[in-house]
């Protein structure tokens, strides 16, 4: 990524897979430069890691820069801070927690990182809706076919 980037012209996309593949074009249409950040969650699943590796190869031309394979979150934050992003967004559900963390650490608008799990866990979503008195789908978490 060139060093002559106007401050706050970069939009970070965390795990821009699935429907997130459409974000770079939309970001460019807003006059911003898309930069991809991999959360690293794919390392926990061999099948997912194969998918992500293939997806990253296909989308390299869509982003001005890609941050992947990082080992130290503080170094990643410092590298991202140096390009002065204006926003961060998850590209898919897998990127929710990392997007929330990056927003917090970079001082960008974002969701509360203490509630990231609610945006990833469907049962937690329904419980949160119920507590707020909003309509929700009946749901059950179980490991038993008979109970389901």
C-alpha cells in the first residue's frame, strides 16, 4: 500500500468472504480504499482454512492491501493505525468479533466488543431480543435429537 494515502480514506473489512466479497466495490464507490484484515479464525478449522486460502487468492485484486497471517495483535493494530482507517466492518459473521475489537482499539465507531458474542450466537441473539421485549423466533440449544 502506498504511503501517500489521505488520512481516513481507508475502510477496513474483516473476513470479507461470503457476502463480504461485494464490499470492496461498494467501498470504492464511496471514494474510500478497501483494506482486508483476516481474523485468523480459519486456523481453527482445516476445512475453513482451505476455503479462506482460496478466497484470499481470488480477492487480492479487490483490495488495496491485505493483512493476514499476523501473530501479534498489537503489531497488527499499529500497522492498521498507521494507515488511519475511517471505519471497520465485518465482511461476514466470522469477522464480527475482530471488527469490534479493531474498532475499539483504533478508536473508530463500532459495536460494544463486550456483546460481540451476541452477534455471532443465534440463541444469544434471540435471548437478547426477548429481554428487550421484541419479537423473536422460538429457539433451543441442544445436543439431543430427541429434545429437538
